[in-house]
């Protein structure tokens, strides 16, 4: 193992967690000297905005996969309202849209508006200095900018109880995907390895218990902590094969991020195991013998989708996706993974 290395830790400056931690939002807004708040959320949460205990100057509603037209409209609405801080309340699409809006409203010195994220899923978009969106052609795209990193995160499990349990659990598998792909990423990353293995252990333990007791706030907090631990190497995780293949079919066919991880992660793991058996053996410390099978069994036990065909996507569309994505990996290999998940 190399005796030297470098690691740049990138996380929001402040992370609050635990039931009732939404009470910290006021203090965070005061610290950021925010007076006119723009809230970015989803349609299903608009009626719950009073739980944030703030009076927004503008409210922006974002749909699944953050369509760029909605992001543009949201930017104009926030600008017209003169907002000086963004609060996102929702899952990855709302959070990513809020990040982009905060950068597009940068001041004359290029400083983005401060952004406080209040996630209601386990996709942990709030932990990365990147943002995904759906372009005008309907394809998934993304941007990276250090200014996209949020100022603070509030993990209040009480605010997640309205999140449907299937959405909650599928984004939990997304978190598992982050941990696995970060662990299997090229290079040496000892800090991330420790956090990823612990995140995997916690997800395997707590996701089934959340399914058994969806209203257990303490268990949802455990899920949130595990998801946080899963994403200490966000760039490498987001560039992993399962993520990349999932993005290729997700926005185009209306498949949520968490579900694409349910469909593809075990098959990607089997493919990668051929070239990195030692890493897979280490991964087994957290999952048990045969990590790919254990992940597949976990997804099945949670009652989550496991077949691409459930979303009316056939071999022709998968062949196109594989050919468009081929670069580091041959199109034939990628198509083999897609077909295994079909």
C-alpha cells in the first residue's frame, strides 16, 4: 500500500441531525444573515412548508429529475423576489435544482447564495458539490462547481414521515450504491473505505427495520446517518458504473434515481468482481459472503423493483443506451449488464 496520499474532505459546513432538529433552521438563517428566503421543494410537500417555520419570499416547485426548464423558471422567480438565501426541502431533484439556482443567482463577486438543505429522502444530493438535471432533450446532464456545496444540512426524520416508504427505501439503496461504488473506486481512499463499510453495515441493519416500522423516527434517523456515511467520496461514487448506467436510462424512461440503483447495482457488482476480487472480499466484511448476492437479497427483502422490464424498457432501448455510454467499458459489456437486469 502507498505510504503517501492526499484526501480533500468536502462536506457542508454544518450538519444537524435528529428528531426536531428543524428548530435549528432559524439559527442557521440568522448566521447566514438571510432575510428573504427562497424555498425550493416538490409538489407533494408544498402543503407542509409551514413545518419549516419560515415565511418564504418565493416558492419554487421542481419535478422529478429537475427539468432544466423548471430550474430556469425557478431562477427567474427567485431573482424577481430578491431572495438572499435558498432553502431546499425534498429529495435529490429539489436539492439539485436549489444548488443550481443558488449559483445562477451569484452576486457580482461570483458568490452563490447560501443554501440550507432539508432532505426528505436518502439520496444525499445535499453532500456533493455537483448537481444533476434533465436537459431540454430529456437526457440527464450535470454540472460541477465548488459553489454548489450547501452551507448546512438538517436531517430531521420527523419531516420524512410523509415520504412514501418505497421511495424512502429505494433511495436507501441509492445510498448503498454510493458506498459500494466509492469503496470500489480506483486509487487509495482509506478514510472513505472506513466510512463506506460502516455505512453499508448500518444500511443493511436499518433499512429492513424501517420497512417493518415506517413511522419509527429513530430508525429513520439511523437511515439518515448511514446515508451520510456512505458519501464521503462523492465524485468517485457519482462517477461509478452503476450510477452512470442508471442515469443513462433514468431520466429518459422516467425511472427514479433510487430505483435505477435497485435495478443495476447487483449486476454491476458481479461484473466488477471479475477484475477486483480482493476489494469484493473486503466488501464482504460489511455485507456477508458474496456481496452482490447479499445486495440483491436486501433489495428483494425490501420489496423494491429488480427488473428493468417493469418500466417498459426493452432490448432495443438498452442497446442504444449501452452504445451511447461506451467509452471506458465496451458497449457489449454494458449491454450484458443491462440485459442481466432486464
